[in-house]
C-alpha cells in the first residue's frame, strides 16, 4: 500500500514572514473583483496550509478568521453559509486527500471558534450556535482528537497534521468537558480490542483525570463512568487508591502483612483483566513479591489453572522476565506475560530457550537508539524489548502498524506471534542484536541491510517495542521481494506473500483486479472460489487451520475507495445471532471502521475474541480483492447460489468497484485461479 510519510517533522520556517505573506494574500483577495477572486485562492490556500503546519498556526488563522471571510475565501463554496453546515460532514472533509478541501474546512472550524469565543460577531450565527456546532464536531471526530491514525489519514500524508491539529486546537479552546462522555465510550471501545500500544488510551484517561480535578472545568453530570478507567492507572488497589507515587507505595509494601498483600494482588489482577491496562504500581508490587512471596504472583497475574501450571513449570524463566523486563515504565508487559502464560506456548520446545536468549540479548546501537527515541532512557532498551516480546506473544492480535504504510510487516509479526512464536523471537534476535534480518525468496537470500528501501520512507516511532525494532527490516525485505517480481505478470503478492509470511500461507492465489488496468476481472469466479475455500457450508465444514493473508479494498464511510490493505483471515464461524461471519485481524491500530454502504466492522458483541474484527460473510467478501488458499483443499464452486453472489457483486459495484466494473460481469464459474 502506497502512502506518503505523515510522520516526518514539518520544517521550521520564518513564521512571521510566512504570516505576512498570508496577510498580503488576504488583502489581494479582498481587493480583487468578484470574477478574479478564484484566481487568487490557490496562493492563499497554499500559504494558509503552510501556516497551519507551523506551531501557532491555528491561532494565527483564528485571529484572521473575520478578514478571511470578508475577503471572500468562502464565497461560492459549501462553507459560505455557516448556519447550514452539518457537523457529520466535517469528518470526510478533514480526511480528504485534497489539500484545498482540508484547508478550507480547517479555516471554517477556526472561523466558528472565533465566533464561539466572541472574537468575531458573525452576521448569521450567534456565539452559542457556533459553540454547539463545534461541540458536535468534537464528538464526531473523537478519532482525530485522541485516536490512532487510520488508512484515510495515512493517505493524506502531512495534511493529517492539519486535520488532527485543528480538532485538538478547537478542543483546547472549547473544553474537553463537552465531549467527556463520548470520550469514555471511545476509550472502552478501543480497550475492547486489547491493543498492545496503549499510549493514546493512557493520554485520553489522563486528560479525563485532569478535567475532573480542574476547578475551572465544570463537568456537570459528565464523566460519571470514568472512575474505573482512572483507577486502573492511578489507583487500582486500596494501598494506592489516592495515587501516592511509586516511592510512597513501595514504602507501604514493606509493612504489609500476608492478608494485605493478598488483597493487593487480587485488586491488581482484577483491574488489569477488566481494562487491559496495567498500573505502574502493579509493576512495583510484582517486583516486591518476587523473592519472598512469589506464590502471590499467580494471584497478581490473575492466572487460571492453565496459566498457573505454565508458571510453575517455567518459574525461573518467568522470574527472569520480570526482573529484567518489568518496571513501572514497562508495567504493561505484565498483561502480556499473563496472557502468554495462559496461551501455554512455553510448552512448545523452542519457545522457552528463545525467551532465555531474549533475556540475555545484547542490543545493537541502532536498535537501542530507536528505543531511546521512542521511550526514553529509563529503563534500558533490553527491558522495553522484553516487555514488547511478552505483549506480542500474549496479544498477537494487538499489533498495530502505527502511522506507517507497513500493514504487511505488522500482519507478519501478528501471524508469527499467533502461529509461530519461536520464529518471531528469532526475528527479534536478528534485528535487535545483529541489525540485520535475512529471509529467503525462492531460495535466494534477501538481506534487510542490502535492500535498497522499503515501502515506508521512514518508519515512525509510534509503535510497540518489537515493531519499532523489527518492522524497518521487514519493510525493506518485503519491498525487495516485490522488486524481484517486477518482471512477472500479475500481482506480486502471489509470490511474495507465501515467501514473506511463511509455509502456512496457502500457495493458491486469487485476485479480482486486473493489475494493468485496475478493472475488476472474473468477479463471479473469484467469489465462488472464496466461498468454496472459506465458507463452512461450501467447504465441507472444514475450519481454517492456519491464519491466511488477504487483501481488502478499504473504503470510507461514503463507500469511496481509499486504498489496498493487508489483513489476516483468522476464522469463519456463526455469531451469536446465527449469522456466518469472517473474523479477521486488521493491523490498522483500530479495527472498528465504517466502510460505507452499511458495512460497519464490528470488534465486540458479535462473537469476537480480543483483537478480532468481524463482518458478515457477504459484507466481507464485498471488500475482498486478494486471498490465498490451499489448492488441494477446496469445495465445489458451483454449489454457491447465484442470488447470494449477486448481492456481493452489487455491494462491490456500489463501493470500491464503482469505476472498475466492466460492462458485463459474468457469474459463471471460471477455471480455478492459477496457483503459485
């Protein structure tokens, strides 16, 4: 998936001179005749965009909101009359790939902010109206306010900095208390997916906590459900209820008796498994009990009989992981450790020795530098990497790609953690110790050091520790494998995916898009074979054994095509309502997405396990464009009803295939897609 690098820092320019040039452009627009104004706008929009990308840029535009409107920047546009603006339309405008659309939407929001603050007495909108409108905008755009970046924003590149920045600027001016309840709901929705990287969630919870104690913020009846979230980080047990600080809490631990320690252990475990978040106090507690009261470790991790047995079998290894990898700063690793023990993967012969290697691993300077840049200098890089390994092995479906076009690499890490944990640990060792990964493509070694470049021009730092170290290498290897296929006809994923992801990826390959023209091809045959390979009613009720790489055409809430995206098909099963659903892994940080035309990805309450996304089978098939299968294990394509296929084809035609549909799409089954 192609993408511009939105993570690069914006170059600093002479801000005063830039603003002066903007003022000159505003004057030029104001003094021009009506028929000539359109010719003045491109320069003004370009200057406004550059101002908005600078520190203080939003305030500068807000201060000039009245001048901009009077000069005619909105004349003849949908933004000309603010009283008819609809808040729900701001999301698509702010996430538009068109720079002028993003800029004019940002100017409009800042204009209304000036009106709401009484800085601009607008002739058609009162300050109360503007305030109410902006409150709705904030509530609708919570993902821009705090959430992780999605596909639409990655496609925007640096424009996403304006989209996020203007929403955050408005929130600071208007006040977070107006969206606090929506924010709490959003936090719980994200936590239901159990992501590994929870920095943004912690920021949201911290913001709520600050709002609650700020005497200048009147929350009214808002924020009543925030206590569980705040306490999960700052006071999950009785002894740290008032958030006394790590030093004070550790002093209290010294004087606790067995009963008090037991109570603390139970409280920490309950909070951790309730939210998926780990308090720094939890890390201090576990380190305290490790020597003399390690029998409480089972309670502190909230283990079942499976996890407890695994802990007892590998007691010394678990102790070493805690000693070397669990500190208040890396406390989140405890959740990964608990889930890793519950999975029982330590019983696989290579895993325990590989984890011992991880404990003792020497980190190369390049990997250490990336970890320092992302997480600071305390504790040491090795501790962060141990935390990352525990989280990834415990939460293989919690991997996110951050603000990077590296969905292929994130998917590979998830698949290995899920299906081949010792191979994942080998990748971590190579990347962290040797600063090089060597994979093989059809017998030929491919080195991450010798590869020219990756899909991402630079991998950003908003990643979990394992991804932070390993993804830059995987990304270069993946791109190099693609270059080795450049002279082959068809889509390179046919050859790259099995070599990149491993032996468990099916060698059969199907695609419904002609690579040269971009048009749909043999959609009926593609869908028939997908049903025959994956749908239990058509494949002899054969469950999916190994997760399989696949590709979807991501669409926005208006069902417009955004781009191609790598996902993993995990299983196909009936949900609680007896609807056949595809459960899949999406590395896009937040799997809960609205793909338009009624296709809304579910992440909870439809039979999903932590980290899974799901869609009804038909809806999923309508966004699928690539899948792999075992050519020796397929059902009969002819068994799939044409009415069912037609419903899927109609969804394709009404969404991402709108401009790709040939005049005639045949529903007749074609010969099986060529095998890899």
